[in-house]
C-alpha cells in the first residue's frame, strides 16, 4: 500500500485509504490539505475510511470522520453498507420504535447516533457536527451540520428541523446540500423526505 493518503471512487462512495503511519497528526494534516485543495469538489459525497491494518484507533478514525464531515462529506459505516441491526426478542420493544433524546446542542467535532431507532436533538446542530439515526431525526433547533436519517437504507425515514441553515441532509442513499440544492428550504420548520429518488423539503407541520 502507498505511504500517502489516497482517495478513490467506488460504487458505494469515496474510499479513503489510510496508510500505516506513526504520526497521526501528520496524516490528519495531509488529509486536511487534500480537502482544502479540492475546493469543495467532494461536498455531499458519501465516504468510508479504509485504514491499513492497525493503523488507526477507534478514536482516531472518528476524529478523521468528523473532520471530513466538516468539509461536507457524508460518512458510510463501511465499504459495504451494513445490514440493519437484528430485532430484539418478541418480549422487547421493536427496534425501530426506540427513540433517543439528547438534551443539548451538538457542537462541531461531536457525533450523536442511534442505530436502533429515532433521534431527537433538543438543541442546534453546529457545522462540523454529525447526527445519525436508523430511523427519523428531529432537531428542535437550527442545523448547520450533517444529518443522516435511515442510515441502513430506510427510505421512509424523515429529517425534521426548526430551521435548516446549512450543511448536509442525507436519507438512505440520497443527499441534499442545504443552500446549494434546488430543493433547499426557506427559513422556518421543514421536514425532509425522499420523493422520486431525491430529497425534498416541505413546510412542517403541513398546511
């Protein structure tokens, strides 16, 4: 494998090859320079990291992912999108009905995730923050960050927010760049959903 960070296109998205290195800060700076030189070319693209064996700790991998989110990229869990988590035994509540509520703002460099159901953020989502859920996402504030609903392919998932100011919204395998997409919402509460293979924003609640 090359000693340089490499970015390759695949049918799943961008594969970012991470070499074995003893200097994580240098690797991070190299990847940052590649993003800067791209001048926004990769914005809205799905990506996954492919580190050389034992080249990254889990914390380092998350740090790189959050940095890339700050450049408008949307992370995939792996090279092949994973299957949804298995459902619990019948006595337990259905996985899709589990809702996590986070009572704070999600700031740049932070990540909020609920694989098994829906996610409610009682605050804002800042630029450089990442919010992910297997089901719906509700943001009781403004969003400038990356918000992903239906991360395991649920095309019925929705993202609802009080004000989408910028960033990225992703549902299943579809992506919308706020402010750059023709479907970008006007100020005020909106709900993002999939329609005709693309994401549309409708006023919420519907009139």
